C-alpha cells in the first residue's frame, strides 16, 4: 500500500526507524517542532499537506498522521475525498513516545503540563525541555510586542517571566526510546537538567503506536480512521480522545 505520512520533527528518529521496517511505501513529511506552539498555524499547514496530491500517476491509500490532539492542532482537519486519514488516539506526542494512553495516564495524567524531554525533542528547535505552558496560555503564538500591547509592558513581562521559569518539579521525565537512544545526546540533556538543579528521571518509552500506524494495524481502540470527506473532532477523554464527524451537505432549494 502507498501512504503519505505527516509527522512532527521531534519524532524524526522514531518515524524513520519505523518507516524503514514498514511493509508499505511511505512518503514522509515533517513539520518543525515550533509549529506546535501555534496550533492554528500548524492546523493550516497540515491541511495544506493533506490536500496536496500524490505524485503524478500515483494515489495514496491513506494519509497517516503521527500526531495527537496537540493543542487542538488536528481538530477540524478534513480527510480528502480520495482517501482516509488515520491518526492514533493520543493527546499529544508523549503518548506516541510512551506507546499507549495507559502509559500516558500513568506518567502524565495528574499533571498534563509536566515538563519532559527526549532525544528527538531536545535536538530540534531552541528548547531542550517541553514548553506546553506557553502554548496553553498563548495558543495563537503572540509575539512579545503583541503581549505588551494587549497587557501592558509590566504585566506582559510578569507573564513571560512566570511561564518561562522552570517549575518546581522534583525531576524532569526523560522519555527514553531504546531503538533511537543516542548516549552523547542523552549526556547533554542530563547536564542541562542538572545545571537547572533538577534530576533527570528516565521513563522507558515504546514506539508500538508508530509501528502499528505504519504497518496498517489500525485497531479501533488505538487509532481513528477518518473516512474521506469527514473531519476530526476532539472528545478530550482518555478513551476515545478524538472522533470523526461528517459534515452535512447543505441542500439548495430549487429555483421556481
């Protein structure tokens, strides 16, 4: 089968590892890590890539999304009329790194905004640790100048200082993937975290969700298959997470 794959570049190592072992033909496309801080822009870019055609003379059997809800970036994405979308039932990429919603709930259920890191996350963009708090408070990716205009200089500076301060976590989870572990990068992450006065807490990850996505093993429990012409809608629980909805076509009254 022939699939297009859209993925965040924090998963580049894991996506490429799984793609090399997939029995299917895959076209891989990545978006920069920083796009997750502006969900509306990421959604627009993903939709543009979903709508772009396959190479001449070819047709995709499905478009695979290696994303979770990711700040609602995938909410509203529409499958083309030519093929379905397939996406893991995941809140964000931490579920993809951990391998299941149960593991996500175990490690992040009590604190979804907990900072974390991984090999792939740390080597992309300009941040070694996750920065979900900025996305939650400023979902449209406002610039500093826009924040000052909206809140005033003193208040804007207070907000930035508060959100950019490393929270008083006892430690920072390190999502460790055996297949893509790089000791040299792991050592740099540990040095950075210890330099902040924190401890690095390794958590064993699992890439089974990415493997299943690329293999075509799409159980209803773990993946959402969005039929052609339908859209993704958020459910926001720890079971269904997302669902597909079909837009009703508006009928135009006949002219008399």
